[in-house]
C-alpha cells in the first residue's frame, strides 16, 4: 500500500456520515502541475475535440481568452520512451504491448470526425508509466484531416 500523510489532504467536505463511517471529499495540498499553451483561436476545434477523448493522452481543458486559446494540459510526470529505454530493455512481449496500446490510441484519434492526425509520433512524445502503460503527448503539430472530395 502506498503511504501518504493525512496532512497532505485539506478542505474536507462531508459527503455521507453515518454512525459507523464518514465519507468526505478532500483536496490534495500538493499542487498538481499542468502545462499551459496559448494558441491562435484556429486551434480551438482540434483541442476541443481532444478534450472530449477518453484515451491515453493528457487530459485537456480549453479556455478562450479574447483572441487566443489557452489550453491547460495534464503534465505527465513519467519518463519519455527514449529516456526509459536508456535504463530498461524491453522484451518482445512488452514491445508488442506498447505497439498495440499506441495503435489503440491512434485508432481513437483517426475515428474522430474529422480524424485527428498526430504527425509527430516518436519516442520523445510517448510517456511510459511504471505500470507499463503509456500516454501519447505533444499535439503541437497535430491537425484535423481535411476531406478533399
């Protein structure tokens, strides 16, 4: 069991209290880091689409500020695949699993309307968790596929 300190959690708000148990909503005192991107408004449709996805990409929130789009993105505190490979050797099974996970994410992106094309798949944009899962990051040059028919 991962150990924490009760003092790390503040602002308890009761959810349910009975004679034998109590449930509270609490906030973690340690701040969570995020990435803030300020982009032209033409990126809004792409990032709004990304914000709706439930797949292995950073969580995203879009905020409009007059003539710019501010995107708040989950900071991934995990090594990038290129860094991970400096100290770990992947087995064939792990490589297969990683590729399958990546293909699952790409399938979700490509099934959007319009499809989202990442355009920068490389080890530096794949973040590996200690559990062997990963997140695909850096959508800085991603684009929605334009249909030309």
